[in-house]
C-alpha cells in the first residue's frame, strides 16, 4: 500500500509522549506511532459500525434463514 505525507498539529503533551515512546524504543519514530494510532482508531470505528448493523438483525429470522433447507440436506449427508 502506498503512503501519503500529511502534516498534523498536536498538543505539546502528546508530542512529548510520542518522543518518550520513541526514546524507549516502543516505536521507531513519531510517524510510526501516529500511523499505528490512526490505524487502530479506524479499525475500532469500523468494528463499531459493524456492531451497530448487526444489532439491527432479527436473530429469529437470521437463524431460520441459516437453517433453511437444512432438514432436506441432512438426509443426503453420509453417515460417519
């Protein structure tokens, strides 16, 4: 995946924390720390949307849909 360059402004306390983490070798540099933080936040937001959409589903309907045709299919399954 290609990378793009952006400029951001952070509070001094956050810059200090980033520098501390870089000095402690938690991250190679500020860019890596910020990239990982943004990636993690976007992933959490994506999962949050998925959770909200899943909450809209009707469990009874979804179960019936998943089991549709299962009774007929079971007769065709080999015995173990």
